[in-house]
C-alpha cells in the first residue's frame, strides 16, 4: 500500500516531504501574491492622495476667486512657519477652518509657529499639536489645549481682551470672544515656547520636513 501511494515508511520522512511541498509551492506563491497586492494598494493610495491634493488646490483657487482671500498664499505661509514640517493638506485644511471661523492669516501663522515650538519642547507630533491649537481656538475648548501646557480660562481671556480694547458696558460678541481666545492662546504660547526657536537645531527637523515634502 505504501509503495502504491508512494508514501514513506516513517512519519519523519512524510513530514519532510509535506514541508517540501509547502515551502516549494504554497509559500512562494502566497508571497508573490501578497507582494503584488501590497504594491497595487500602495500605488492606488499614492494616486488617491495625489488626486486629493490636486482637488484641494483647485478648491482653494475657486474659493479664493469668490471670496477674494488668497488661500494658497496663507497655506504656504503656514507651512513656512513650521519650517516645512507641516504637510500641504493639513495646512490647507487649517487655513479653510481658521479663515471661515474669523481668524486672520497672521493668527494662523502664529498658531503654526506655536505648534512647532510646543511640539519640539514637549516631544509631541507637530500635526497633532497644530490641530489641537486650531480646534482649541476656533471651538474654545480648553481641554484640547491642556496637553500643550496652555491653560485657557474663557472668562479671563474675555476680560483681558475687553480691557485691551476699552470695551465696557456690553458683552463681547461671538467674534470678539473668539479673538479673545486666540490672543490669549498666542500670548501663552509665546511666553512658554517662544525662545525655543532660537536654540532648535534645524538638522533635527530634517526627517519631518522630508516626510511632509514626500
């Protein structure tokens, strides 16, 4: 029976032949298939991201033509404020959110600089720090800013802003309250992290810039 089935006389030899069949046929075939699927998936993602960025640029131009705001220029300024470590997509998204919420280009650049300095001091991801600052200011959510060492007290920020503009006898408008938050956050960030820009080694940021450029 074993001779007819071409089977070995011992379990060790049987296992050896089975292993040879797996490693010689199944494993290489699966590895080739997996490699091809991975390559195709990576290629698709690259094309998708490229298309997304292209659409984003076109959208900025169209929105700028309607509103008269140079979204592309502001996006570039934000990226320059982070020494190129922030991706175009994140900068463009922040520009759209910030401008629509009433922030100025100067305030957005200030928040980008604050995110760069805070991430260097705290060892945090720059994109996450920047998004926290943008959302923390536009939504006035102190809990988003706490992890960056910025303690936002809405009442105190509003009071300081009102005093700076000599506003008395009325409540601040929604826009004024947002400006109060933005000014308070930028002031705290400058006091805590402003000097770090003078001692940061630019070479240490090379990898982040490379990733954002890629």
